[in-house]
C-alpha cells in the first residue's frame, strides 16, 4: 500500500498552491499528495507541468479528488446541464493528465453537496449518471486515468451511499478504469461493519480514504483500525490509502465540510505536521501487521 494525505488538512480554500505541500508530505513520510481537481482548472499548462515535475523529483505521487458543482451535474435530468457537466469533466481530466495524475475520485458521478429541497428521482438520475460515466471512462482511458466512484453519507449525497450500491454501479458502468472508492468517515455512518464492507468491495476497491468519525486523523477517534487493517489484508489490497482529515474552521473548505468548531485545538502548522506524522505511524502499525 501507498499512503497519502489530502492537502486540505492544512487549508481553508480549495484553490491554493499545491506545490508547497509536495516536499512537506515527503518529509512526513507519505508517498502521495491528493489535491483538489477544481484547484487545477485555472492552472496553465506550464504550471501543471511544473507541478508534475516537482512531484516526480520528490518521488511523490499526485491524486485528485472532486465534488462536481451542481451546475456541472453529470447525472442531471436537464440534458443541457448534463452535457455541460461531461464537457467540464473532460477538461478536468485533461488538466489531471497534464499534472501527471492517473486517478480522480469523489462525487464524479453526480454533484456535491446534494440539494434536498426538491424531490429526487433516483432511478432516472442513476441512469443518466451511468451514461455519463461510461463516456467519461472512454475519454479517460487513453489518458491512463482511473475514475473512482466514492460512496458518501446520506446527508451529502444520495446516489451511492454504501459499498453494495457502489459495486452495483461500477458493474453496470462496465468499464475497467472505473472503480469503487470508500471513505471510513462516510462508512462509519452508512455501513453495518466497515471491515465487512471492505471485504465486500474486494477487487472493486480502487482507493481508500481514511479518517475518524469526527474527521480527525486516524488514532484520534473511535474507529476499529485493527479491523480495517485486517480487512485490507484479507482482500490483498495494495493500492492507495489517503488520509482526509478536516480539522480547521473557516474559508470555503470549512463551510463545505461543515467544520463549525476548531478540531485542531488551535494547533500551529508545525503541530499539525506532528499529529499527521504520528497518525501515519499509527496507521502503518495497524495496516501492516
């Protein structure tokens, strides 16, 4: 397994200078830096190439995450919005490719966060989503990019809430570069057993986000990390494990993730780094027995 962390652990905004975090995660012992795909949109080809080259020089792999904005909902019942969404995501895939990113996960199949003010026709939306993802998977294939459909909790999305739904979805899409992405924060809400859900995912699992049920780093909550580690061993998982803690209030990140109190104990950046390094050691002890 390769271990990573999402840049927003330190940030309040989705768009930022990702370059500064490459050397940081390297020094902390990570293999991967995950960035916000929406933060790549406005970067020039030169800036994307520079990001790729800096990561390569540091031997850090880059991955991307996205919550598609509602205006670009690839599952929309409005054909214009859906088509605009597919076109937008193709631009995102092009940007990822230029940055040397070979996988993108999150709410790639719909939009985030969900608007629950109107009735939801889930069967029709799911059908639209599958058609869009098939097209995007075909576009991503020559770019060597894998699409990762993440299960989210019921309060943030409605299309894929648990592992079985994600497996059924990926099977119906039927493209080899579309896989399931799981996240222990969301699983803690939706699954009867996180370890059993991981075992159910098996070979369909292409990416794993980890964090406590309180959104802190692993080891500062109540999740069964020994059981999660054993489940990963049971399915011979050898792909990416990326921490996605959110502990800071403020900015667009705090607003979107709903961080309404400081979960970092007012920690400095140096203290945040120390907590992260300690958590990485904790995770490896439980995942690599």
